[in-house]
C-alpha cells in the first residue's frame, strides 16, 4: 500500500507543469532589472553606507500581473553576497526563486546576476514587498511589490498610495552583523528613527530647527478632499513594531492582510510589525469639513522597545478634488479597476522592462494644520492621536478572509501538532543566539560561501540534507522537541498532512526577558488561528475560538508572537503563543523557511527550515526534463552570470 501511495503521489507531481532548461543569452531581455549596490546615501539627515536597489531607498515599486511569467534579473554590483526574496508570494513553482540563501539557493556572488522567475496566482493579488535576505541588508534593500487584480477589486475606491515603513541605524550593515555575531555580542539597541517612504519625519523641531535636508522631514501624501483612498501599508522595518493613526480620522477600514482580501474591519489606528502588510481605505474630509485646513498629521510610534520613537507624515490636501492625483499609483480605480496598459519605467534601470515605477517626488510642506506646536513649521512635540500602549489584543480573532481564499482546515483534520519554543540564549563567552527549540539556524556570512550546502541544492543533488534523509519518524521520536529532526536540522512534513504549528515565546537564558516576534513563512500563506497568553494548551485555544464566535482563522504569512504583561520574569517560562495551520499538498512541496522577521534575530539564528514532501517528490517536481540542474549546485555556478554573459536557467513556463 505504501508503494502505491508513493507512486500515486509521484504521478500527481508529474502532472504539474514540467521543468525545462532554457538559455538566457545576449538576446534575452528580462522584464525587470534590479541592481544591488553599496552606496552612501542620506537618511534621517545623516550619511550612511547602505545596500540599495537601483540606487534608492526605498527601491522602485514593482507591479506584477498575476498568472503571467515575469523574469527579474538581479545584478549584484556590491562587494558582498546578496539575494532577493519576494515576500509572501507562493513560489512553489519556482523553488530557486525564493531568495532564501542556504535554504533554497546559493547567494548571488559579487559581480554576478541571477534571473528570478515569478508567476503569481491571481488569489495573491494585493500588497507585498521584495527585499534582500542576507544579513542586515534589508534595512535599506527593499521596495514595494504589488500584485494587480485581474478580475476586479472587491472594494471601491478612487485612488491609492503606498506607505512603506522602515527604521534607521547609523551603523553600517557589516558593523551590525559583526556586533551581533561577536563574542561578546553587542546589541543594536533601538533604532534612531523610523522611516516613512524613506523620510524619518522628526524635523524641523525645537531640537533640530534647521534640518540639513528633506530626509528627516515628514513625508507628504498628496490627497484630494472628499476622496476615497486605498493605503497600502508595508512594514519593512528591521526591528520596529509601529502603531499609527491619522489626525481627525477614526474610520480606517482594513480590507487586506498579507496579500489576502478580508471582510472589512474598522479601526481608529493601525499596528504593524516587520514583514506585515495591510490595506485600508478611508475617505478624506470635504472642503467644508476641512474649513481651510491644509493638512493632517499622521502620527507613528514604536512599541516593544526600550523607549518610544515617534515620527510624522502628512496628508496634504489639494485645493479641490480634481487636482490631487499625484500619489504613487499603478491602477486607475475610478472605473473598472483594470491595470494601466502602459506603466512607467524606472529611469535608472536602462532596459529594465515595464514593471517598475518610481516614488512620486515629495513636495515642500505647506503650513501645518492648527493642531501643531507654536511654530507652525515644526513637527508636533506632543501626541495628537491617542495610540494604545497594549498591542497584544488589537483585532485578534477578527480578520476573516473572503470566500475566494477558501477556509482553514478544521481542527478535526489536523494530523499532528508541532510546538516550537523560542528564546534568547547568552552563553558563558557572552555570545548570543535566538534559537527555536535550542537549534539556531544561520544563512551564512555575507562575504564568502560556507562549507554548508543549501538544503534544496543538497536534496536535488544527493537526496539528503546534512548528509541524511529528512525523517518524520525520527522527528516524532525526538523526545525534547517532537517534530524537529535533529540530524538534518529540519522540520519534515508529508504530503497529505495538516500541521498545526504552535509557536511559544519563552524567557531568555539568563534573565527571563521576552521580546515580540513577527513570524513569517516562506512558500505561501498559512491559516492564522489566533494567539494567547501563558503556556499553550488546546483547551485554552478552543475556548478562545469559541469566545470569538467560532472564528475560522485568517490567511496570513506574517503574524505576531506577543509578550504579555501578566507573565514572565524567569528563565524558560512561556509567556505566550501563536497557532498556525498548514495543509501540505503536492502544490507546496519544497524547502521553506519559517522565521522571525526581525533582522537582528535572524542574524542570531531565529530561523527554521521545513521540508514539505520527500526528497524524491521534491526532485520529481524540480528536475528538468531536458538536462541537469548542475549549474545551480555550486556557489558561483553557471546559473549566475556576468554582465553580457549567458546563463542556463530552469523554468516552468518555457
């Protein structure tokens, strides 16, 4: 019977579109070109050597048509390794395109390029971003990634704009990486500032009345009165959990979470952590309601750090509703929501194709609204919007994905539960890691390849991981951490399983302190089933689900593992938990990372690797019908090219 099941599964996999090898020679023109560089730019009105995409931070927004193949060529013009990750997208068709170094691919060496193939399902229309997945590069090497709607948007609005959140450290990427990996380790502390579309919004002020440039001034979102806007909020922060509200607006309606439309949820503020995305719609006040007011403040604050960092942006009102469409936009939402047929291109990319657009230029700010300080040109010195300190209860057990996204697997279908605990551990030499289940996982140094081999590469080349076959039975027999295969350092899962993953937040060793963790899954979305305080128990979880009307979960790819004020203070005491459900099918076989999205924590090893399907199934799915993947198997292999050179790549859509 087991043999029959194995053959049947391989037959199912063989029905999936076959992989083929094709040559990209001098006649091949990628749809989009991204160039990663190291350059000194001005952020927060101070210079910093930063990793950039196409010379800017944020990088240029990318707009993709779903169910169409897009080739994105990423040149590594820096002197360190890099990759590019397409955050939140289902990339099971293109396992090498996930951009997870040492999990799905070798990093791109300096002076080389790598061609990423994307073909996004229509179900993932929405808001995401792309970013480097090496070291601390993603603090500045990122940009918006918007998947257009093909069959109409389920909500009506007139226009839209992107709000990309980041934060700022003055130290260079390499310095931070070395400090976190050192012995003794040196913690980064809180960032110096937040970033809203590349501007920190903390000047001019009484402390800094004459800022040296615009990069520390508030970003201006140009809007029209009496107009409905969709705001696509993207958190690309390194570490900052951000909450924000808009002066005079308490009716923000959330319609999207992590590339999935949801039933509308009204709120007076938004909170978001690294890797998360939300879209909300709101209607600006009429000219009469504004009564001569020319702008409204947007107030941003951090939570969960050692202090509160505040930043400001502005809604700047046009004189009437016909002169305001100067925001970043890709689609004409005044009619049938069909994509523009002739999108702009990003000027610095040469022949980069048509999927890129620049951020709109930022106008000089007009006099501020009546609620500011005595000097009308200063950012406020006191809060304008009341933002709660408690973050753990915000819209928990609330979001519901629209029916087009399907429903979560019921609890009766769960085949096994894997409980994973995380905590910071500082050893006697004062080096620090942030492991899951006492097993930190590192993606390799930015400068050189390691003696390790990326897990997907080893599976395709030898059928093993770390020299052994990933084993569910061995993982289940792991008495300390059932579900974790300590030989291959993976969490294996079989096709047909419904896995319930319980993430637990445990006190550090030593000290018993806690941190919040935005947990992100590669390989596609999961069903978030809620969170709670204290030690996880199925009974407590079921009670919370019942308390919220039998809430059925929400499709997400990044959700929060919170800390709670009523727990903690001792080593290894569990403070809180988060539950996911994932159905493993022939459509998501592969090697996928699940990790905290805080860059510092990733550098410290707060990452896991999951293997969905057996090595034979992964190889059956990935191996080309007309050759070998040999070019993918070595660092700097034939799959990465140099300017003007040829490469042979694997594709599902030849």
